[in-house]
C-alpha cells in the first residue's frame, strides 16, 4: 500500500504541506453527518438575513407611523450592524469558554428578546433598544456559525459547507421581503410590528434544534477531551484515516503531544485563549499578520462595495428608477431576494470545484460592471423630465445582476475564507475581528446611503461603490492565496510571503498522479519544474 499521507515540499524557501485527502480513483461521497451539522449551525444566520430583508420594507411604514426623518430612518436601518460589534467581539471569548454549540444557543436567546422588544415598541427610542439587543444576538450568530462549520467540515467539502451561513442569510433576506409584502396589507401601526416581531418564532425553533448538534472537535481538543473529539471526527471525516490525520493535526496545533492517546488530557494554558490578542496584534508572525490583513480586507471590501445599500434600500432605488407603486416596489424587492438566494446556491456547488480565487475575482468584476451601468442609467433618469422605459428596465436588471454576481463570490467566499485561514488557537478571536469589521463597515454604509445620494446623486453613489469594488479586485488578486483543498491546520504555511503572486508560486501545487497496482494515487509534487 502506498503511503496515504500527503507529502511535503518547500516553496519559496518555506516548508509547505500540501494535502490531497486520501486521494483515490473514486471521489468520496459527501459526508451526510457533516452536512447535517453544517446546516443546523448555519440556520442561525437566517435571523440576520430576515432582519435585513424585513427592515427594508418595514421602515416605509415605521416612517409613516412614528413620523421620523430620513436621518432617523438611516440610523434605524443601519445601527444593528454597529451593535453587532459587541456581540461578535464577545462571541470569540464566549465560544472558547462554553463551546461553539452553546454560544449559538446564546445568540438565539438574545435575538428572541430583541425581536419581542421591537414587536412591542411604542416609540422610536423603544425600537432602538430592541435593535440594540437584536444586534448583539446577530453578532454572536455571525461569528460562531462559520467557525463551527469550518471546524466540523472535512477539507474536501469545507468550501461547500462553510458557504451555508451565507446561503441562510440570503434565505432570511428573501423571507423578510416576503414578510413585508404579506403584512403590508394590515393597518400601518400593526403591520411593521408584526414584520419585526415574528422573527422571535424561528429564534425559538433554532435555539432548540441546535442542542442536538455535536460540539466542535477542535474545541473539544482545546479542552483536552480527545476521546469525544475522536468520535466526532470519525463521523465527520471522509475516512477513518482522514479522521486520524485531522486529530493529529489538531493536537499539534493545540500543543498536545502526538503520542498522547488518553481520552482526557491537560491542555497547555495558551490553548484556552490566553495571550491571543497579543499574538494577533502585538507580536504577530509574518504569516499571522498576512492572515489578519487578508481577513480584515475581505470583510471590509465585502460591505464597502455597497451590498447593504442595495438590499436595505432597494424600494428607494426602484422608486428613483421610476417605480412609484408600493406593491410594485415590494414585488421588485422580492425579485432581488429570490435572485440573491438562487445564485448563492449556485456558488455553494462551485466553491470546492473551482476554488475561492476564480469565483471571487469573477464576482468582483461582474459587480464593477453592474454598478457602473446602474449608476449610468440612474444618472440618465435623474436628468430626464419624462419616463424612459429602457433606463428603468436597465436599472432593475443591473440591481438583479449586481446581487447575482455578489452572491456567486464576494458574499459566500468572505465567510468561507475568513473562517478557515486563522490558526486554531487564534481562530475564534480572529473570526470575531473579521465579523466586527464587516458589521461596522456595513453600519457606516447603510447609515449614510440616503445622505450620500442626496449629496452626490444616486448615480454618483453607485459610481463610488464601483470605485471601491475596483480597489478590492486589486487587493484580492495580490493578497489572497488559494485555500481550496487544504486542511485548517495546513493554512498557516500559505501566508507570510507577500511575494507569492510573483514568485511563480502556485497554491494548488501541480500534481502529477500515477496509479499503482493497488489503485491508490501516488502524488508527485512539482514546483518550479522540480519534483
């Protein structure tokens, strides 16, 4: 039998492990147990999507009922993203303390309380208190769901499974849009309260269902519970051999001797989260510094390219394009949610097949094109006295094109990439930093859109977003290595060399596969022409 453990090679002077998880002629079937765990964890993200989607329509009726200004509308719509900062920062330490699974339960309890408060709000201040509580719950869920899913997934399907949180965010947005349309027929004072308050129902269901999930095997190893971790790895890996390799890699990352086989061991103190912030910010290695820049950058550009402005204010955008009927605006908004959800499903099946970089770069290029075209058509409409039907159609089409391109790359890959690149002991806090940047940027964008388009025209606002997306394309091209097919413990070797793009470096090392007599693929690694 050929040695089934991946060989190692040195690239650009650095030792580099490359994994082809027990490669054989027949591709392993998708692990159903890991799939079920990923689905259960990711459903928590549906609450953020619902809040974003439902608020886009609810603010129309809140403004009428509570008689608030556009500035207060902006703050109400976008402030949840800033409140998320508290939850995402706290979630990193909480998930290291009580575990990933119970942290998800905490997020649902907090969101339930927030939804009830918003549903019974009697004035603007009361409503803002509900937004504050809801934001903390959303921050918890946003941080812990991708981390749990990445830690429980085998390398062969990690991209597919880790994209699930984004899938459920989009499903939540669509549900929010449908809720808007359904409750819009009720009296104004009642309709928006039901739109917001009904979010408490899925929080109860999800918080209960999550309890049947197993704990993350990586968190169990960090607690020294090797026996429990091994049982879960056996279920979530594509083979027994892969489970053993994953356990050995996690033990090494946690500082546990490889020959230790006890079910319960004493874990080195540093593995429980102490000094993590120093390792991230004060004394980072070149690899950790690169990882941090990549994670912060991808989260920043995901939101600064304007996605929340489109999702939250799509009724206003369609109104500017020339659609004035309320029902028609809400129906167009439902089309946005449907398109966004449909294309995110396409992305989930391409992530592990095509890789992260090709999808991400294609996505951003499409976003740039659609933003420039949308800005141009809205500018033409703005400077014309009569209704131009072709410009209206182009504007609607470009909104749908923009969310479609966002969903096939920038949307899911941000969460997949940032959840898989941090070393084990830094992962929870590192992911929380990414979520914090994501939510703060989203808050700034969503709380300034109305003021922005009033200041530089609505076409000018989308030209600005197109410029930011162009900068993001350059950043992604030069700063983000491909991570497809690598184990989580193998990631650190990819980062730290900022010249990787110019040094002939290939993240997916060229592999020449020869099959021997027993059918096991032997892998010859070739780099820069050398075997």
